[in-house]
């Protein structure tokens, strides 16, 4: 999503003290970042930890841009994620896989579209992002942005401070062959971090096309000690069976915290879903769970990154 030069300088220098037109500070910051003609880029990569990647390999480094043409203060705005843009000189090319999480919603398993379509709205001073399913017929679980922070980027691109932002891939900081010696951030470069909150219990489905067990039920698996997770057998003593949107669901009570390298991922609970006489695996994130993520960088930062790459 987006950061315009004028909006950026206003926010960085004045700390965006409040929202005009009745907007909260978070909503006002959001509009300064995402409302056209501003732009924010979100990167994705697969880069080697030694050597320089070459065209035709499985390596890539790209970003996407997102923008809203109208303010959500006028009503929910539907946004389609922009196409991927290769950042490399070679160029390396783009991955062909279509990614997208699967969720339990409306009594079935539905995948987020690719490129994803989102509905952005305002509620209680927050910015609410609701992705839609591939067929655009189902609203998937929402995330609410409770705080947005713009931070200037200065000095060397490859630095301990840069690595702590979580903005660029780890390989950039480990593999010196990927960047030019002495590469620095250009004037006005900045990145965005957002604190988000899960607004509802969210049920992710790991492999909707491959059942964990076929022609059975959760109750049968528990009775046979076959409801097995990582180094554990699940049952009534360490989890709960309940009905969610008409689907029987088992949720374990051993919240697992992913490592910090996973972009500050929240704790989650192993989950199993009983649907059409099969049982599927996944995980659940509880409503109210909060995490802080690095969303992306502005145009000046993007140009700095491109100028720093050696490949």
C-alpha cells in the first residue's frame, strides 16, 4: 500500500498528530499511505545465502503495490492486489505458484483469491481489512489495523538496524554478494509497520484437498488415539470439540508460538475439521490476538533497494 512524498514528510515531521474529517489517527495515517496517488510496496523473495542468483533458477525478488482510489470513509472499498513486479537486474523472473490461504467460513473451505481481493472499511477508529474468497462470494476473516507507524530509513541498507525491521529477506543481510558495498538508503526512504488484531476466531485449513483421515469422524479418531499432532496425541483432556458454522471442529489447547523469524506470527492452536465424512487439519487463531508486522516501503526506499542489488 502507499506512501506519497508529501504525506510522508508531513507524517515523519509532525508525527501525524490527528485525523482530519473525523478520522482517527490510524485512519488518517492509512489514507496518507494508501490513498491514490500514494504508493507502498510489499516485497517477497527467495534468495540464496551464498553466491548470486541467476535467471532460470528458483530464486526471485519482487514486490507488489496497492492503492485505493476512494477513501473508506465513503463506504467499504474493494481493492485487488497489484501484479508482481521483478526488482532484479537480470531479471530473475517471477514464481508461477498461486498462493492463498484456505479458511473455514460459511460451513465450508474457501481459498483467498490470487491476486487477492480485499474490502477495506473503517470501524471504531480502526482500519478493517476483509479478504474475499476466490469466487468473491465469501467474506474471509478480517484483520483490524489498530496502529500504523512510518519510520525513516537512513544509513547503510545492510545493517543490524535494517535487519531488525524485518523488511527485507534475511539473505540480504547474510550474503554480501547480493548488494553493492556501501549501499545506503536514499533521502525520504521509509517503511511502514502496523499493529493488527484478529477480529474473530480464525480457522485456517492446511490441506483441503488431502484429508488428515478419510471416512471417519473426529470422535472416532479420539477414541482410537489417532488424532495426532506434533509429538502429541490429542483428546478431550487437551482440547475441545465444538461446532463452528455447522462444522464439527476440534481445537487443541496447546498454543504454539512460531519463532520471531516468522514475522512476529501469533500463537496458534492445532485444529481438526470434520466435513463430508473426512477429517482435515489446520490451526486456529483466537479473536483479539495482536501482532505487529512490517508492511512494506515507499518509492524512495524501493529505488534505494533496486540501486543496491548486484543481480
